[in-house]
């Protein structure tokens, strides 16, 4: 163990769960990497895990790779699978003689048989295991349906900014950079979340196009403010019948709670103001079938 370097655990449990889909997602559906398998499987890729690893190298962390598990989007995760993965994650964290922080990738739209917001349950258990004051930085997919409790269990929550997703790696390195700022005493993150009562159909979730483009651009502008650590605008995932389903804004500032609250609310209002532009103009079932037949 190199005691001069901060020891940072890297982990991920990622699933986008369609709660309307009947086939459950089982433990055998998950691709699982453990320990040294994690950098072997992820270091060369474009994921947030690769970003964590790159950031860890850049900021001089001693990496403790724990567990990365992901499965193809599907039905809710079976309780047995959820418990097995979460127990292994927490057991491995607790077995470490010393850790200084955690970089944890969660999709944000995982549903289990028992927990409609399974990511929040993972974060809750992690916080319970590591205690208050231990830095936990969590990343989410743009499609996360963020349960408000997530910001209580984590120090920093940030998501990809883009859909189609092209910035997962950048999101991971940013998470590592913020953790570095925390560990060197240069940042004391506080977070606020806004959840306007809005559901974005997937057709309106392309962040290269309006109405979301200008709001994501605004989140980038806001990040130029030195008091702001990170700003996330999440489109949400519509195929989940869960209490916190829908769009979210999460603003993390450096010990400026009023600023975090005000900016989360401002961007939340920007989302809300798009509601008149979200009407779908799609053919009904019969017309869709006619169109499909005509195009074949
Ligand atoms: Zn996604």
C-alpha cells in the first residue's frame, strides 16, 4: 500500500430497467468484473469506468477496483441479483483496511422487484456502510430517474450530458476530478435537486436538438462559475412506472447551498417551460401499420 496516495474504490452496478417488461433481469444476465478484471475490461473503453481510471491516474489515486456489473436493459432486477451484487459491493468496500473515497457508477433507472429506485437503495446502503464524511461520488446515465434521496446519500451526483451518449468517459474523469478536489480540501460539495413534473418522451430527448439543447448548454455555462462543481440535466427514462420517473436537474456547488438550490430551480423551470413543445404527433396504431406495410 502506498500511503502517500489516496486509496479510491471504483465500482459500478448498472441497469436500465423497463418496469413494463415481464422478463426479469437475473444475476446470470449480468456481466461482472471483479478486482483486477475491472481495469482489464474497462481501461481502454469509452465508459465512465474508463473515465474513473483515467482520472485516478491523472490525480494520483491508488485505485481499488471493486466490482463492475452491467446487464442489457430489460425487466426489473430480481431481488436475488440485487442483493448479491449490492452485498458483494459493500462487503468488498468494508473489507478494505483503508479507503479515502468511492467513485461509483450507477445507471439511475434501475428497478428491482423490491425497490422502485434501486440505485437510491444501493447509495443508501453504501452510505450506511462507509459512514458520514466519507466522500462518495456517483455518476448516472442521462436516462436516470433520480430519486430525491440520492443527493442525501451521495456527496456528488453527476450524469452524462449527452443523448445519444458520447460523454460517459468525460463524466467519469470529471467525477475523479471533483473527488480529487474534495480529498485535497479544495471543495466542499453541497447539492440540490429539482424535479419538474415532466416526462420527456424519448423523441424529445436528443440533446443536439431543442428543446433540451439550450438547457444542456445552459448547464455547461453554469459550470464555468468557479462556485459550481457540476450541473446535470437528466432526461429520465419513460419505461419505468416509479415514483421519481421523469426529468431532473442536479446542481452541485462548493459549499454554496443557496446557489445550488436557486440554480437547480432555475434550470428546472427551463425544463418546465418546454412543456408546450412536447406534444407527440405520431400516427395511431392502424395508420402506423399502414405506413409500415407501404414502406416494405
Ligand atoms: Zn441512457
